[in-house]
């Protein structure tokens, strides 16, 4: 059995609500890339994170979201203006593609007593 050397680094997503730009256009389809160590380290130097640790999420997502609809640039301003449902969704996508499937849990079938994990399907598969 041969192992592929290809590593998927870009993952498509669809926001639940969508980013609405200043012209009223809604953008839902996007792409996120795998994060690098620098994507997590560099934002720690930002004074906005020192003032409010929750801002770290905004800075990281602004670095790794590479496409959102027809927007030319994705930056912190874009991420700040997302609806909370979309921000939460992007955080889940981030964790899923960078750290593996999250949100899984052990369950037992009430009919056969088999135990197995259920949770989100990994993106890109």
C-alpha cells in the first residue's frame, strides 16, 4: 500500500449566515488554510490581544481565511463583522482542520450495546 505525500492545506467552507459587505452582498463560500506556528505566535505580540485575549481568535482567523466569496482581502475588520454564528463556525473549522476532529463523543447503541464515536466528519474527506 503506497502512502500519498500530498497534504491537503486548503479547506472549503460555507458560512451558516454569511458576511454582508458594505454593498449588501452576502459572502458564504470560502477557504481556510492550515495554520502555521507563526499564525499562532505572531498575534500574541499584538497589543489588542494583550488588552483582550479573546481578540486572538480574530487575528488568527484573519490570517488563515484565504477566501470569502468575492472579497479581495480578508482582514481583522472582515472577521470582526461576522455574525457570531459564523465566527463560532469558523472556530470549529479551524480546530477541525488543524487539530483533527473535535466534538466527538463516545456513545453506546441502545439496541446492540456497541460503543463508538460520533461527531463531525473531517473536512476535505
